[in-house]
C-alpha cells in the first residue's frame, strides 16, 4: 500500500470520481474536493451514452460549409451568442484548423483506442454487479429521414471501420422491428453494436462516491481557489476553508479547470459548449436502445426513470441564462421520428456546459511547470464515455507507469 502518498483530486464530476476511486484502490491517500455534491453538475445531465464509435472530432472535414446554415436556424443544432464571439474566436480558429482530413485521421488514431475500450473500463471500475445495474451494451441506433444524410453516415461508418469500429446498415423496413415506436418516415438506419449507455448517470456518480468513501477516501465539500507550490515540491491546495498540502494534485474540474492550471504553463483552450436536455418521466413509449437522430443531431436515451432527449450545441457565456426553448425543441424534433412520444407536462429540463476542446481530445498529462500537477479535463462530448479510461491513464501517470500509448497527443501544453 502507498498510503504515504497523498493525492488531491479536484472536481467530483464523473471523471473526477472515477479517478478518485481508481487511485484509492491503488493504495494512495486521496482527498476529493468539490463545492457541489458529487456528480451534481454537468455529469448529471449528459446523454448517458458510452460512445465507443465516436472516434472522429467534431471538426469534420467540410463541416464549415454547413455552419452558416446551422447558425441561421435559431432552432438548429448549433447556436452562437454573438456577443461572446470575440472571446470565442481563438477556439473557433483552432477548431477550423482541425477540419482537414490529415488532422481528422490523426485525431481518430488517438481517440479510437481510448473510446473502444471505454465500456470494458467502466465494467472493470464498477464491478460486475453494479455494471449489470448501471450499464447496457445494446448498441446505438442512428436513424435517418434524409437519403443524403443517410449516405453521408454510411461514409462515416466506413471510416470508423478502418479503426475497428463495427456497424450494420439497417433497411427502413427493419427499423420498426427493432423499435416499434419509430415512425414510418425513415429511410434507413445504422447500428453500432458495441456502443451502450448508462441507465442512470446520477446513480453512477452516487455509486462511485459511495465506493470512494467506503474505500477510505476523503471528500471535502469546499471550493478550490488556487493551486500553489508547497515545500519540497509538494502542492498547496488553497480552498475556501483553508489549505491542504498534498504530494500531487489532479485537476478534473471540467470547464472550471483552466484558472487552476494556467500558472503552471497550461493554456487550456476550452469553450463552454452548452448542451440541453429534456427528461420525460412518462414518455408514452418504450425504447430498447438509444437512438441518434441523424438528421437533427440529438440523442434519445432510455433511462431507468424515463427517456432523455439530449443534444444541441450553444456557444455562450458560462454564466449566461439558459434558453429553455433549446430543451423544448428536442421534443418537437423527437416527434418527427417517434410520433407517439410525449410527456412534456411532467418533464424536467436541464442545461450544462461541456468543457470542449477545439480538437475534441481531452487534456490529460502533467503540467509543464509543475510535474506534480496533473490535468484530466476537457472531455467535450466524451466525459461519461472516457471517465473510467481517464482514471486508468491518470493512475499510470501517478504510478509513473508508461509511456501511455497516445497520451502525448493529449498533453496539456498542445495549444
């Protein structure tokens, strides 16, 4: 056991919780810091998907051609609050630089080995009993109303196949056999059988928090204001309730991470990409597996407590008030492929900010100016997917095991 080595994990979202559990199991003394209850922020409202097929960045080649059309539609999948555009420009410029085929393939080579092991990593972390309760590996079904979009998606599937991601084309006449609630206006579908979903993201966070505490971990309900160099190379964790001296610190605070690591040589180019959801407690239908609306670009996920509609990308200030219309349009769009879905009267609406990088890769690694501070944030749309994988990567860093395959592409100083 390595109880003499004290590690601080900052951020109790699903990534930070996974890291804290993993490090504690490896025998380190671990203190987890967050001002909010575990898993109560961005992690509580995700689309609940384990996206083992999401190997490409959002900056797909040719995407720029469709951006003007998306921005002109106030109900479309992409919205930018123009008064925040000057602040966002460095992010968007870097985003567009990543939209070449060369960069797309380089990023896929990094993401593929991470996401394709994500489901197995989660099952290893939570164990077989909790894994059977919290996860389903039934696949992810993309459905399409447009032949043009369907053909484009099949090209994406062919690209993913190069990296070992299997898929199956589902003819239109077979879709309703798979999911009887689907409408008759669909031209076809694509099934990614190795993907899956979490049946209750809040329960997953609670399970991890409980495992951490019962395993001897220490949760400190306080806000970390600053990290500083301590005596003999240690790290001072400065909180609202005083400071704690630790041997190493792992920053996993999502969109709130950059100020903590900026003094240590990390220019964390993150955008608060705000996503919305609507969770239907009484949806009037049942689903066997998650469905991605390929034309309208949002996800419909069956949960233990209903059905969640999640998606859209809104670039605005982190503290800007929510536009709840963004949640409501998800139900309107869902009815175009699931005509009997309903339940708005008892639905809950949610908004959270994804910590998105311009290359869709997380920021994982030691900071340039202090090797005892480790970054583990910036997971964009893949926070839940890569939570357990990130825990494994961080544990290798803390244990000085390596080198980790592909981790150089995630280095904190790449921007």
